[in-house]
C-alpha cells in the first residue's frame, strides 16, 4: 500500500498477474491539446496500447489522490477542464495532494507515480528540456532531472525544437540518461524525423530495447531512459514552416512576458494556431506511434 495512490482495478490486476502495462501522462491531455480532440486522442491511445497487448494506465491526480488508470469519464473531465486544471510536476505533488485538488501530471510527475505503482514503461509525445535562452533564464524542465533519478523508460518522439535540443542532449548525457533511437541515428525533433543531433545508439527492435532496460536496472543504475521514436514518415511536417511557427510563437511569448510552467502550454497552443491545426494532426499521430512501441517494449520486459 502506497499512501495517496489508487490503482484502477484493471491496472491492479494486470500488475499482480505480471501483464504488461503502459503509463500515459495527463498534461498532454489538459495542456497539450484542445478539447475535444485531446479526449478522443487519449481514449484512442488507450485502445492502441490494448491492441498491442498491454494495459493502459493514464495517470493524474483526482481529489488529492494519485491515480494510475483513469476511466473514460475521468479522462473526459480532465480534457474539458483543460488549462484550468493544475499542471503538476515533482514540486507540486505534495501541495495538490494536501489540498485535495485535481492535477494533470507532466512527464516528471507521471514518472514518479508510474514508478510508485510499479510501471516501468511510459508513452508520451515529447519530453520537456532545456529551453532556448536557458543560459539567461535557467529554464530547464524538471523532466530532465526526473529522468536522471526515476527508473522509468519514456517513449517519446524526441523533443520539440521550441527547446534547445543540443543543450537538452548535453544535460541528459551529464545526468547519465541513455538516449536511444528506435531505428534511427538521429534524435527526432517531434514534428520532424530529424534534428541534426545524434542519439547515443540506434536500436532496431522493441525486444532489444527491453533487454537494455533490464540490464540497466539489474546493474543498479537507477534512472530513466529516453526512447526516441521518430514520427512515422507519412505524418511528418516540413522543417521550414514548423520552424517559422516556433520562431513566431517564441517571439510572442517573449513579448507577453510568459514564464515558468506557462511557457510550454503557451507555445504548444500558438504553434497549433499558426500552423492551422496541422501540428495537432502530427502530434496525435506521433503519440499513437509511441503508444504502439511502448506496448511492445512492455510486453518484452519480463
Ligand atoms: N512537450 C510537448 N507536449 C506536452 C508537453 C511537452 O510536446 O504536452 C508537456 C509534458 O507534460 C511535459 C511538460 O512534461 O509539458 C513540460 O513542461 P515544462 O517545460 O514546464 O517542464
Ligand atoms: Mn520550465
């Protein structure tokens, strides 16, 4: 029994019988996509995890309880609340629990709860990272520190180039976090398959990825792993328009003095508006692809 943690009956029985389970985050639902597509996407992601042989565990805080495994109604409520729900990272967890509130968990907080629940594989869209201009702002996502300390593998499509991808990779290297490309040498840049930066290693199969995770944790090397899965080629965006949209959104964020935890959701929403919704379509497809790979990895992790 872990204090303040509730597993859904399905997740609880899957874990007890050692079936594969995939953790899913909720900030991507509330702050990462607009209603109602956020909710439809979250439901579809759960279906994809099931079709690939694993049980989905969407993670959030509801009335001050950490939940691993939400029902459709709970996902719908979070999606409807959107950015009015608290965005919860490591530092926010004790406060939102103490106050009995609702919270959507970031990559960092989802990793913490997945680890408490005993779920080592987690699928999302993109991780947070070192922001452009971090030399002055010191804006480095708590996701990176979490990857350094919490033993959960995060399957993502790399990181958006709203971030400084070069510094993000340097930070992960310093912190001892493996960055493994799934069938790619190139660290993917979320909307595009290539960023110009390299991953540590390209790994060809879900089975080999699972084996590497097992070895890392058997060795007592605590901490996460970034599994970078490029967006499927048919859904990737062209580099120039997405880079232009990012530049414009960054300029606006600067002009409006947006800071701290608000900056990532602001940029995501503006990029979607500027690209006329095209970025949202790409975002959804890459999450589907990550859910598929995560379920396969979880199935080999035994
Ligand atoms: N990047 C995305 N989509 C997202 C996020 C990041 O492409 O939805 C969310 C994730 O929940 C991530 C969080 O953990 O933003 C990072 O926020 P910050 O930069 O404030 O640490
Ligand atoms: Mn930040």
